[in-house]
């Protein structure tokens, strides 16, 4: 359970556990993992977004309404100190069709951790 992440975990382990889980659909667990001053800068195919903690949590609530499951296939996970880079592909199952897994997007994100929480993120995604 992500709520039980110990402070002794390394940054790479924290980020790996985050992306290997369904936490994006669990707003309460996500709230625990995000630093209060988190900022995610996201370049997507639809434009540039800057997301703070309340916006990220609201996005999680909206995703939870549309998807019953989210899964990330991680291809790269590289860490240096409190900075971790992840390359992954995200798949989801919709509420309308929970048996079919569909591709959501491909992502690369660099996370800086502070106080063992996700603090600064720099993300690029493409369909």
C-alpha cells in the first residue's frame, strides 16, 4: 500500500512504486505522495499545463470517474539522488468497457523529490 511508504525508501523506489500502482485513480493515496508545493509542468499534444496539488487531485478525481483501472508499462527508470526520470506507456480500462485495455499515451517525466514526496515534475506526453 502506497500510504505505508517508509521514509527510508530511496527516491527511485518512491517513484517506481508510484508508477507501478493505480495511485493516479486513488486521490487519497495521491494526496499523501505529493508535496504540498508540488508543481508539474506538462507538455502534451494539447499544449502546456502547469499543475499544482489541488489541480492534480482534481484531475485524479476526474480520471476516477472515467476509468476503472490504470496501468503503466515502465521502459526506463533512471535516478540520481533525489531526481528520477521515468519513461512509460499508460493503459486504461474505461467504465463503459472494463474488459478492454486501451492506450492512453506515452510519457517521459523527470521528478525531483523533496521530503520524500513528488515535488517538481517535468513531463512530456504524446498519443
